[in-house]
C-alpha cells in the first residue's frame, strides 16, 4: 500500500508514526514545504517571554525520527497539484526547482491552517508579522529585541498569550480586537473581565471594540490606525485567526464554505481513498451536533491517529470534540469546554446557567482560594452543554471532567451526584462540580 501524506503537521505526524508502526507492507511518502515538523505553536509566547529558553523543546518529533521508521521524508517539497481521481500529486523540490509526479493508493491530507491576512492598507510594511510556525517565532523574537512599542491584533488565545509575553519583556503593549472583550469565543464576561483588569494593571493598552483601518510608516510600521484611535507600533503581530489550507483539493472533495474539509467519523473525505485530519478539517462539535471549524492540536493528534488505524479497515471512530481549552494569564488559571452562555444564545440554543463561587478546599486548611465555575445546560433536556472555570489555583483539570460530562450527554442533575473523592488537601466533601449541579434551577 502506497500512502502519500501532504503536510507534516500535528495530524500528519500522528498519522505517519502510527501508520508506520501498524502496517508492515506500507510505503509512506510525506511532502512538507518547511524544513521542520511538529512545532508546538502554543509555546511561541512562552519562548518569546524566555520561559522556554531552548526552542528545540517545542518540537516533539523530527524528519530524522520519521526516516528511522522507514518513511520517505521529503522536506522543502511543495505539492503544487493533486488529482484524486488519477491518484497523482505534482511536487516541487523547493531547493532544486525540480518538479515531479508521484502516485498513491491512499492520500492523507494534513495541510493544516494558515493565519488570516485581511486586505488592510499598509499590511505589507516591514515589522508586521504573523504568528504560526517556527520561522514566525524566530522573527518575532529577533525583532522584539530592538523595539519598544508592540501591537498585537487579535485577542484570541495566541494574541492574549503574546501580550502577556511582551509585557513581561518590558515592552509597551497594545492589544486591538474588533470585539469588545478578549477571548469572546471561549469565555463569558465573568471570566474575561479579571484577565482584562490584570492586563490594565500591568499597563497594557486594551483597544477593544476597534477595527484596524490602516498601518502607517516609512518602510517600517510606525503606527496602527483604528476606527477609534491611533497607536504607536514598532512591531505588529497579526493574530486574527486561521483558515484551513485546502486549496489543493477545492472542487475535488466536499468542503464547508470556509474551505474546511468535511469528513466522517472514520476520517474519510467524500473520496473513498482520501483521508483528512487536523486543522484542514471540520469536526463534529458535540454540544450542537454540527460540523464546525475548531483548529486545536488536541483534535489534530487524535484525528491523525484515527486516520492511521482506518487506512485499511475502519476500526476507530472519532467521537467529536467539545473544543476544550485552557490558558494561564498572570495568576489566572482559566479553562473552558463546550458552549458559553453567549455563544449558545448566538446559535439560538435555549439554555440555563448556574454560576458558583466557592473556596476550592476547606477553610481550615492553611491556604485556600476562590474558584468560579459556570455551567451551561439545555433548558428543556437539562443536558450539560458547556462549562468555564477561573481560579488562582490550578484547577483546570476539572474542565476535562466537564468535557467528558458533555460528551456523554449527562444532565446538570446527574452532575450534582457524581462520585468524586474528598481529601482536604484537594477539595471539599461536596466537590465544586457537584455544587454547581446542586445549585442549578
């Protein structure tokens, strides 16, 4: 069986490693346009802040490791064209310029995503950079050494983490986003407000509810102009979001309007011999049951592993996602899963919520602090659809528990009586997850 993999992303790496270990009679060729693989982009901010000093620690595999598995690894090779019916790919060697054709029995599309670059006037000026891969990380770190005023455009996870990193480096930092608060897709206002206050207390300028109109400067960027103000900037990092990188397959397999590839629970596309995984795909979002674009490394490695298991026969099923995620902003440990109250309302889902504030362990212990938990549940069925948590103590693993609750369609009433252990070092006789269920309407 001859397998071609396009893109050695997180999903691609997982598919390759597992397929190489699962099947004896297999020939795997992977084409990757970069010179590195398996870079954990979620660690860029940690590297910028000098928390992670050696960037090599942000790689969990290498071309050499894949080659040791017998994989035909072709780095610096760009796939120019794919014909899924003829089962051919046209490839360009970026170092020599040679263009050649390869064939496949099975194709694995793990082309990932690419940052959104809107057509803003002046966006091509020097020192306006993206934040996605290792090369971007190197550029950001080098340029940050010689600038004072840094503007981050986009208040999602990557943007927010970079703002903290730049502030820790002593830069004058501005965060711009069209929405009126940070992380609006993942958290309700009760959870974003404390983080925003911490940023303001640290001197970060929050230019929220503002849209970038243009970038000004002579050659290099000097100023960001929005619809409500102007901000000095020697370096601008664009973190506006991502789009699936799927142009090669357009018109050949089924996709959402966004370009995200539609797959079934076994990772098959609409073509029987083409599989897809990771940020190039839409996934089933369990709180709504709909296909959605949720680019997360956790989704990617699961999907890539399932592709490998199903290459010959369908043996593993993707169970969907809750979009579970977490972030640390200064002393705030924050995590969420599933629908927030606001996203539920935007989608027309009729929900109730319960919000509790409690000390995470008994007050007779030497130290304790408050945890805030919010659970979102369907008004009629009472099935749990989402949860959010914030605390100075790291209690984020509780959101993983809530992810399982959502995936298994448990009700808020069942949550009240789930069996959790009690030990004063760790919790109270009523775990705060139980308490949320007990306090629901």
